[in-house]
DNA sequence: CGCCATGTTGATTTCTATCAAATTGAGTGG
DNA sequence: CCACTCAATTTGATAGAAATCAACATGGCG
């Protein structure tokens, strides 16, 4: 449990208590961790794997609001129902807390609530960045920003291969994250490869011309 | 101060303390309350007026990430620097707290931090809604969603005229909020008027066909 | 009354979506 | 091990929604 960044707020005894209310869950590829509008009875902390966070419209259009990577938390808002769905992009391992117990625990640990608030504030910043991307960037800029973001996020995760930008999610997920179609995502990435800006490799891409991406990214 | 929703978390004595660290500020139309990347030395609670929240790109493109209405808080994330700018759309009156004092106060009032976290969670939901709007809605749907949102928000504010949807912000602000151009905003609104879906009135619009908007809005 | 910012309207372009096939490739079973 | 299958991706042709470019109108205010 000590690897959980949120646990910096807790002392040794509290950590032990938190361990007691946690259990590990495993989700196969494509499995739904939880669904939009369902009762939010758990708090998750991803240990391994990648999940997509989705909001859907009645007619089937979807917006991927984010990708959860190892270390990320889901459900810290403590609202009664989920406001988005989460699905495993790869097999996912998550540390799971019963919401009621986690909440009772948080009520007794002001420092934990403060940490949760910091996490929420960070997520809000990310969301605002993404609004700029969705509202004002071109398809090429959106892809560049996305790839730079993924490079940054993977680099913070222990055990990643530097240089490789893993893209375990499919083109459709990337399209739904960037407000584009799958065809546009495919075209832009392949054009970048033709222009020697990147190379497509199994399970991801590698930057060839980092300057190009830094200049385009948000 | 008692009208501040966040103060529900405090008892009478605490409220008095909070009053002691607050002061009212007035901002004329177009005046900048604070600027992206400046040190965040204040927390604001809008008492009157409307402000636009803006993220800018180096080349001048802008994304309005939200509009602050009376009752709204700015700066509850308690991060060191502002991540967006706020400008008065109309003359604004805001209750202002020195950040350092507010933060020290919050540290002694766990219930206040919890309330701040609820506010941040709510903002995050709004931001995710807006991502769907920006990424997946048509121009017509964006305008309908925006107008329905403004109607809902004004209806929660005491002293509003029911039926009138006030739009104190200019067409350019609406365009930058919805990820459109000013011409498209103008065209869509005026087309809606020609189609008898709404009427344009001084300082805002009125719905004629509420069903039309409910069907289109997110 | 006229000025200047703001908003509206029209013509045209452009970027991305849509429609439509190929191609690739991972997984399956013979 | 290899052919087969089906989903995912790529590529091509075309359409379409919104942007851009360009006037023109409006209206608040000195």
C-alpha cells in the first residue's frame, strides 16, 4: 500500500487500517469496472493496466474523458452515482475500497480529505487542458498533444521503457478521446510516420522528431 | 456571509471568523480578476455579476472554460498559481479571502475542506459534460445545450426573471466557450429565431419551444 | 449625430466526417 | 505449421459542416 501517493497523508497505523479495508480486483480486457449512473459503491486505485473513462450519448456517440493508468484513482469524488463508465483497455488490477468504509475512514482523517481535494483539483486542471484541446486544436495538434501527454504519463510510471510511447488503447478510443473519427486519427498518425516525425511500433509509437511534437502540443 | 453555500459547513462562531478574513472587491466590466499563471493569492466568491474563465494559447486562440455566476467560487483548488484567467463580463462584486488566511482556516475546519472537495467534484462533472459537448456535439446541439445550461443556472439565482435567459457575455465569449466561431454562433441563434424556437431580446433570449431545446441538449 | 465595437449575413474554402474498399494481423482450429 | 476468420486499421473518394473571408447592419455612447 505504501506506493499509493494518496497514502502520504497517513501515518503507519492509519496505513494499516486502510489496508484492512482494501481488496485487489482483476478485470479482463474490455470488462466494465463500473457503469455511468450506477451506484458508486467502490473507490479504485489502479495497480496495473489501463482503463478508458467514457461518457455516452443516447444515440451512441461517446466521449472518452480520460485514460486511467497505474497509480490513478477512480471514485474519489464520493458522489452517490458514477458520472462516467470505466472499461479495461488491457487487463487491469485495481486496489478496491468499499465506498462506505473509505468515506468513514476519510471523515476521521482530515489530511486524507485534503489529499483527495488535491487530486480532484489536479483532475480539474487536466479537464480544462482537454477542453482547450477539444475546442481549439486541429486534428494534427490534438494527436501531437495526446502523444506528448502519454509520453509524460508513462515516464512517471516505474518499469516503462523510455522512448517507447505505449498506446494500448485502440484507434477508436483515441478518436473518442480527441473528438475525431478513427479515420482521421489513422490518417494523421500515418502521415506523421511518412513525414519521419515518429515510427509506429508494436503496441505504440516512438518519437523521431521530438521538436515537432513540442512545437505542436498544447 | 450566511448566503454562501460553502458556509453550511461552519457553525456561527466559525462564520464570524470567516467574515473577519473577507473583504468585498468590485471589478468593472472587462477588468481582469486574475491572470493565468499569476500567483493565486486570493479565493473569490462572486456576489454579483458574471465572469468568464479563460485559457489562452500562445497564438491567441482562446477557450472559455466556464462562466462564473453569483454564488460561484474561484480558487478553491488552493494551487500555487492560477491555471486560467478570470475577466468581468459585467461589473462584478466578489467576496475575497486572502489565500494564506483562508487555507489556514480550512486546515482547522475539516468540514470546510470536505465542502471544498464537493465543489471541486461538481466542477469536474461540469468539465466532463463540457468535454462531451466540445468533442461530440454539432453547432446546433452546442448552442441548445449552452442555452439550457444558462437557463438552469439563472433559475437557481434569486432575483432572476423566470423565462428570460440572460446572456450578458458577447457572441465571441459564447463561441470560445462552445469551440465555435462568432459567425457560427450568430447564424445558429438567428436561425433558431427564424424557426420560432426562441426570441432574441435585450440582454438575452427567451425560449419559445422548450421541447426543441430539451431534445437537442446534452 | 456620427463613431466604433459588436453582431449579422453572404460567398467561398477547407478541414474533417462520411462512405466505401482494401489490408493487416492476431487468434483459432484443422 | 498454415489456412482461415474476423476485428482493427489503413487508404481512397466524396460530402458536408463549420471556418474563413468579406461586407454590411446595428446600436450604444460620447
